[in-house]
């Protein structure tokens, strides 16, 4: 059985863009670098050749990784899901830290899309796991490295 990887529409687009750049820009540039390095003679002591081959290996590995993720992706368009008032994958959640009175807004996304600085949190993060399935005005307790933190869900958007 294949494990589907949840991904937002935006996350899938970003992976496709990266794949396109790797295949059509970076791969040809690396091949050219290898060709040029080969012209310098003895390959055993040719640092440019070994560097280009290493870069090629990384590039090809990343291409395979992205292709695998996209082929196993379960792309979820949150705007096409009817909002039943529950936190689900792709939803944007505004929460209040009860202790500090700080308000945060996060979107729950796939692992590859997660970027805490942009308030994109992974579906597999403790915060997401604590929020999934909950409704507005629910208080959740999230286990963090610095201890348990209570959050109150203020708003849930499907945008």
C-alpha cells in the first residue's frame, strides 16, 4: 500500500517549479561543467570534475525525491472543502496563547511546505496534531519543549 503524502495546491506547485528548474536549468549546467572538467585531463586528481559529479549526484537524488513525492501526493485544495467549523489539513487557524495573551495564525500544511517563519506548520507537528478536528472556542493543550501550553482557537478559515 502506498502512503499518500498530503500537500496543499501551493505546495505541489512549488515542488513542480523546483523540479522544472532542476531538470531544465541545473542538470544541463552540471553536465556542461562535467564536460569542461573532463577536458582538463587526469580525472583522478581533477577537483572540478569530482565537485561537478558530486553536484550531479545531489541533483539527480533531489529530482527522484520530488518525482516520488509528487507521484504519491494527495493534493488537497482547502478552498473546495466545505467549512464545517473544524480544523483540517490546509486550514488557517488563529489561536490565542492563554498564558501570554499572544495571538498566532498558522496554516496546516505538508512536511515539505512547513516554514515556521511564514506561519506554515507541518501536519505532523505537535501543534497541528493538537488542533486537528477541534472547533472555535476550544482550548487545547500543546506539549512543547518548554512545557505544556494552552491555546484557545479563535478562528478557522478555509482559504
